[in-house]
């Protein structure tokens, strides 16, 4: 019985903090410490968000599309490569260090190259999303495959299970939680990845729009874009959580006996 | 009839001999315990008999057929129940059927009647995480049984349970054994468990582990419920402790 008020309090705390930050922000902009063209008040950002809404959505749809395409390709690629690396140890030894190195390449540095190679269309954006999202998922899956209790595999072998059956019944399900925590991280990277690559050129998308309003010194609109990016990232992460709970129904059950 | 036979089994790891020249056998329908202290090489012998590792020397035969180093002839159950958390209990126990190529629904249908027999009714569509430790071990035994292998190997199956649950499991197991004819080799370090459950006990001693003692428990299985309070039980216990204490 004690649980419920506690969970409400746990939810109220961050909301309260958020409101407090908004109030401080508002206080600073009203006090005139920072000129309003540099830091617009939350009210004018809200107004810009509403006034500009249809425009924002059109651009957001493009970025989201790039993010989702990139995520799908990233997931497929990560799945194939991680599975092969788990199956063939030599491949793992050969590829893992390279994967780690690729992860240290700053996305922002390769984005202009991608634009140079692939033009101003969607291709360089999707590619950049693939590059940023691939790694957390691949590493997650790889760790997940390795998390399997070797005794479970022995047990499967004692039932004369073949490699595919062991993969399907034991390894893949064991890797799912790892996969989803990787995917969650990747989903938040994906939108940011798409936006960054749009900064460097393109016709539509939140990044393109952001550059445009920045050049016009419309900082209220720019803040509106940032807020939208946050919202979209959160929605994408929520979608991942939803898919996770659908695919892993056993995690919802709790011990009863 | 002699069902399982292990002859002259020796196994070493990194040039250290773990078990030496072990000779044991299991008759059809019999429950035989292999009793030894921790580190005596019980699990090494278990792995050799189950075919998970190949012994350095020696031969394992099942119903006359040489199965040395071949897994998949015997079912086994460990201290860890190894139930798959993502599968419902019914899918866990019917996994051996599914592995053999039987469709999931058909496998469920075949497994269903055993739930009552094993005292698992009502748990079919729960997940393992919803069961208590004792119930999980019951499910693991049902899965072992549904492997439909001629012999089962149990490696300290009840040692992770608390005292009371363990006692309940022993009673349940004795009851179970009278209903299902499962030829079982039970590996344990628990002297009382060995006396209570077995028809025969092999005692593993020394380093490397060797088997020199064999004890027959004469009490019929259906008179075992209060056996551990019997003077005869204590005599067996004494005898075994003397051997282990040497």
C-alpha cells in the first residue's frame, strides 16, 4: 500500500525540477541580464513552437524518416555482424578492435565527407545514422550472446540440439535485453545524427531548418527546434521500450509464489 | 539388467589426474548415488558419463552400446535448474520434444498430462521467475523426464534448496520415483540424501578420486518416508562417515 504514493512522488520530483529550471530561465530572460535576442524567454520559445508548428513538423518528418531508416539498417547490419562474430571467433578477433576504433571517429568530422561523397539527398544522412547507431547495438548483442550460461548450452547439447536450435532457443533470447539497451541508446543518437548531417547541407529536415533560423538570428525558433528534437528522441526511445515489452513479455511478470 | 556401465574411467586436466580407474554401473529402474566430498571429482565423472567430455581412458556403454564422448544419450539435471526465463513452464519442460522436431502445440499437448503427476498443475503458463525454488526443480525434473532418455544423471539437484524445501523435495522425489521408472544416477555430497533416496551408493574418495566402496541400502523404497529417523539409517550414516573419514 505504501508503494503508490512513493511512485507518484518519484514522478513528481523530476517534473518539479523541470518546472524550476523553466522558472529560473524565465527569470533570467525577464530580468534583462542576458539580452532577449541571445536567450529568448521560455514564453517566446513556446509561442514560436506553436506558430511554427506545421513548418516544424514537415521538417521533423524528414529527420525522423532518416533516423528510422538509419536505425533499421544499423540494426540489421549490427545483427548480422554480431551474430557472425559470435559464431566465428576469428572474425571477432579481427573485427572487434576496428569496431572500437570506428566508434572514436567524431561523427561531426565525417559528416562533411559523407555529403561530399553522396550529395545533398538523404543518403549521407542515413549513412551517418547507421554509423552512429551500429556500434551500441552490435556490442550489446555480442555481450548478450556471451552472457549465456555455458551449462544451458551443454543442456541443449545433451538434448541433441543443433547450432541453430541453440541460437534460437537460448542465445537469441538471452541477448534480447542487451540488444534493447543498445537500441535505446542508438535511438537517441539517431535523431541527433540525422540533424548533425543536415547542418551540412540538404533541402529539408530539422538540421536544415535550424541552420536557416540561426542565420536569421531567430533564436526563439532555434530553441523550438531543439525542444522538438528532444521530444522526437524521447518518443523514439518510448517506441523502443514499447517494442521491448511486446517482444519480452516475461520481464513484466513478477515473482508471486 | 545392466543399463549403464562406466569402465576404467580416468580423466585428467592439465596433467593432473582428477579421477582414476572408476568402475560403476546402473541397472534398469535403479537409483544409484555417487557420494563424495566436494572436489572429489564427482562432476568430472558426471561430465564424462554424460558425454560432455571424453575420458582419457575407459569406456561408457548404455544398453550395451559404446557412447563414450557422445552427448545426447542421457538426460541430466543440475543444481541450477537451467529453466529458460523467456519460456513459459510448459514450453520449458517440452523443450526436449521441440528439439526433436515436434511442433510446439503438439509438444505442449504431450507434456500437459505430466503436470499433475509432478505436482506442477497450474504452473503451465507461468514463467519460471514466478515459481519457487522447489517448484523450479520439479519442472527441471519433468524436463529431464521428457527427454525420454533411458537413464538420467542428477548432479546435486537439491543442494541449492533450503533445508525444509530439500526435505519436501526428497519426499516428493521418492513418491515420484514410484510412479515413473527413471533409472537414475544421482551425484551428491549429502550423506543423508544418498541413504534416503538410493538403492545403492558408490563412495568416491581420495585424490585423484577413486571408487572403492559400494553400499546397498536394503530398505524398500515405499518404507522410506521416516527412514531418516530410524537407527538403521544412522548405522548406514556411520558406516559412510567412517569411509569418508579415512
